[in-house]
């Protein structure tokens, strides 16, 4: 078993007002998936991108608009999101507090998760 404390994991700048923490992944011996936690400042956003793998997101704090290929969804604490492979997407923090969400991707997805 592996137990990590998110507050002890360094944040990596990611996008416009966003940062990520790799909570569980290859570096600690996880063989298949990567768990990442993103924090996005009010008015900031995750990168607007797509990638060849699906991923799942859980909103832990704040509120946002999930923007995709011609669609928008308001999301908030407790919402679970599924984003299919190759679907363009971004999460825009529309609230007044930091947006925090967990994002799960396949192990190869962390290395491939570059904006396209």
C-alpha cells in the first residue's frame, strides 16, 4: 500500500492560473494509473486541449465551467466528469475560490498530457 499526503507533494505550474500535484504515479510504484490533483485560481483555467486517452475528474472544491467541443456544463463540488479520448476540453474556474479537482489518467497519459 501507498499513502500520500497531498500537502507534502510539490505543485507543478500547469496552465493559466493552474498547478498540479502528481499524488500517485510511476514515481511511487503505481503500475497503471496516475492520480493528479489540480488547483486553479479564480478566473484561471486548465489548458484547452485534447489527448488520446480518456480521463475521469472529481470536483473537490469550487465551481467551474467545463468547456468542450461546442458544449458547456456548470460543475461544482461532488460532480464526477468523464472525458472521452480525443475530446477537446478545459475547466474554467468561474467561482471566487480556488477550484480543486482530482484527475485520473492512464500511466502513459501523464507523459502524453501536453496541450495539443
